C-alpha cells in the first residue's frame, strides 16, 4: 500500500525536527498498523453484539459482557498506536467496515465471537514470526502481552461456546448463562 511505503516520509513532513527515536522497519510498521485496524474492528464487532443483545429479552448479562469486551479491544488498539509512534513510526487511524449487526441466534453470535478471536490470534502469531525474522526484539517483546491475552480470550470464547452447546434450548440454562457470564470477566482490566 502506498501509504505504508511512505510512513517515514510522512513523519518527516509532519515534524520540523523529528523526534530522536528508533525507526520501525516498513514491513513491521505495516503489520502493526494492520493490527490497529483489526483491534478497532474487534471493538466495533463486539459493540454491535452488545447492542443486539441489549434489545433481546433477558440478555442483559451478555450485553454487558460485550460492552466491556468492546472497550477492552479499544484499549488493545490504543496500546498499538502508542507503541508504533513511540518507536518512530506513524500509527494510521483506519476506516472501518460496518460489522455484523444482527444474529440469527445467541449461538451464532458466540460462534462469530470465537472465529473473530481465532483470526486475531493468527494475526498476532504472524507478527511474532515477522518480528523474529527481522530481529526486531523490541516489537517481539511488546507482542508477548498480546500472545498471552489471546490465549485467555480464545479460552473464554471456547468455554462460552461449549456451555451454550450443552444448554441447547433449555430456558433455565440460558437464564443462568446470562446471569453468570460476567464472572468470566472478573479481575480483567484490559
Ligand atoms: Fe484484542 O483481544 Fe482478542 O481480539
């Protein structure tokens, strides 16, 4: 992408006296900026899930879960933006496509949640590979936080999908699922 090829140039044009910072390689910077977009898209996707749940009867707990999940993804995006700029790059704020806004069932919503988290994990893993290949140990070190985060998030998404599978159409099971879902988030701050 032309924008990506011109990051350093853009940064020089923006500042009369550029900050004395390390310079990110173009391909690393491009990958980090793609991840900014993915985290922003995650935040929007989970906001859409929260909103859909909020208008369904009896899904207040699930709705709150996704509102918080959406905030968390925004924090993940911000961490990346700050890191890119701190390392001498230029974090580009992306345009986003509208996420899926309606779901045929709670089960399909949670399947979407798990698929999304798997996509994010794959993207983080590709970046870790790239950072190692380019011997960019600062970026590699930075990404370790995301690796751990994805292990947790994928685990949560899998557990919630398994629970829903078990519950099936049982109304009292769904009631308890909604009541207890926030316990999956207890202690989480980011
Ligand atoms: Fe950004 O934590 Fe999952 O997606």
